[in-house]
C-alpha cells in the first residue's frame, strides 16, 4: 500500500547536495547558540521552583539529571542522523529513511505538538514576564490585553479584571516570524545576542547566590511520599523528571537547520551535543542553588529564581532576572518557530502537504510561506489559550519523537552497516535502546489526560494523511509508476 515506502539515505544525501534553495550560513557556534537558545527558557526560570515544591523537593536536581540523561541518549542518535542526512526535517526525515512514510508522517505530525505548541506555551510565559517587567518600570498594559479570554488578571492596586486577548504574546510571535522570513543568518545573529544576555543572567545568579546556600534546606533531600504518586518520594522525582523534560526540549530543533549549515557533517553533532551538555550543567547548578538558598516549599511561584534573589537580599537582581527570562523565552520561541517551519517545508517537499507551503523566498532564501503560516497559527493560539492548555501535549509529543529516532538508529545500523557515518552513536546497541526506553518511561510518568489528548491528535493526523498525504506523496507516486512499468 506504500505506507512503509522509504527514502534511501543515498537519495537524501544527493538531495542535500543538489538542493541549494536554502542558504547555508550557519557555523558550529551558531548551532550551539541555537540549541542553548531553545533549551534555556521556561525550564530554568519557572519549572525549577514548581517541580521542587510540588513533586521532588530538593531532589529536583535528580529530576533534571534523569531527564538530562534521557535527552543525552536521544541527542547522540540525533547527532548521527543529522551528520548522515544533512537535510531539513529533523526526526521526520530520519523516520522516512529508516521506518517508512507512515512513521515519517506520524513524527512530522507529532512534531507540531513540540514546535508549534511549544512556541505557543513559551510566548504566553513571555507575555507574563513582559507585563511584570513593564509594571516594575511604571508601564501598564491594559488588563483586557494581558492574557487569554476569561483569565483573571491581578492589578497593582489589588483589584482584579478579566482579560480578553493576549496582545504581548501575539506581538512577540509577529516580530520573530518577520525575523525568520528575512533570513536565517539574521535570525541566528539575533539569537546569539539574546543567548548571551540570558547566559549572563544565569551565571550571575549562580555566582552571587551560591554563598547563601544552607545545607539544612536540602534536608530531607527526597521528602516522604504524601500518598499521591507524583507528590515526593522517588515516584515524585520521576514525575518531576517527566515534567522538567520540557526544559530540555529544543536541542533536537538544531537538526532542523541541517540544510542551512555550512558543514553539517562536522557541525551538527557539535551543535546538538554541545548545547545539551552546557544546559544540563546549568540546570543542575541553578536547581541545587535555588533549593539550597531557601526552602523548596516556598518556590511554587511563577518566578522562582527572582524570588530566591529577593529572599537572600539581592532584590536588585529581580528586574535583571526578569529581563533574562524575557530574553531566554524570546530565543526559545525563535528556535521553535524555525523548527516548525522547516518540518513543514520538508513535508511539503515530499508531497505530504500542499506544494504552496514549499515556496522559498527569492531574495531571502527562506521558506517564507511555512514561516508565515506557522506564525499566524501560533499567534492565534497564543492570543486565546492559557499556558496550561497549550503546554499539556508538548512533552509527550517530543518523547514520542525520541522513541522513534532512537529505534531508527538500530534499524539503520542493521540494515545498512557499511554506510559512511561522519558521526557514530557510541555503543549504539546500548545507547539507542536506552534512549527509547528512557523516553518511554518518562511518557508513562505523564498523566492519563495527556495520553488521551495525544491519541485524539494522532487520529486527526491519520485523517489528514489518508485524506491528502498518501495520495500526493512523491515517493509513493514514483513507486507506483515504477510498478506500472
């Protein structure tokens, strides 16, 4: 039926060599900065406190380590694929090369949950920080334009008002979409500046707050379980790992820029693994310092890092941390939107989506139609959804992609062992299964309602695939034409 038709690695490599529609302008440093830009954001500025208070206590450090280890296994698999098949599309393309068209579609559809809803979630968080920052300097956005419809907004005078539309979230999506249309190099340079600002804020927090750490705040390191599976104890730590996994989402977005990288065989592994390792170290340090400087029970707030700075007498850092959070979230949105537009571009190029989506701007050499379509859809969602509604599917969608990519490495190594691989996943027979199993374990740790929403999204995707994609697939059409001869 053509459901498992594959695109060979050789065909994909030839496509990468001959397709010059996208501009190759990114270096290894650009890729590392893109990865850091995508990873450091909501996780370090928000989840550190909420997971400590609700799930793991001071052992939130272990939650970050477990999630980081699961991500490293997957990152090594991504690095092999990205160096072997240097073309836009990330896990979607890798699935096409190893498991066939149906799996490729499932991953591509699944990545919408990661990139588009990820950008939606982060833009809503960006809006909250911007409103708070502007309030601190005397600039007040009307309450009706601060959040999703029906959201209660707490005003500075102690009263509340009901919001109707999240204008700041829509604004940042519009700005970043415009930047992505103008050019990949310009986008990367802007990201570099943003990443430098937020890294400076994070490092400053680590340097200044370390001296206020009191080991007494780490006792007990893993608080006793309260009777609920997700509330403390080892099960709470693992639930926390499933939640803070959201903090690591983004390193895989680096692989979507493979077709715009100067030397992907060398630079892709550096960008993927380098950015993940740097961010993992920073996450561990910040979570340890935050829970050591004050009791984890006081960290269930929207801005825990700023609260810690206030608690230890560094109140002047509060606005600075908010500025770092704004910068951090901005770069996450940029990389999420970049990743989503490149996945759509690859799917349209293969015929699984309408061809108008595949257009490249004649001057800027960017997939401007996919960038604009993605930007408009995300802006609408960001204007009307709450952060809880938008975030529920992001982690499980990414974990599923990790499972399929890890499995794909095993399949390709056995099917084509003699392929020239610029980067090889070390001890693949152990690393790849651990990547798949650890991602599956974190998926199981997530709530049942998240699984139900994933299933509904999957059913919608199957309707779209069998209603349009399968009939228009270029690979399937070639296969059927060859069979007819």
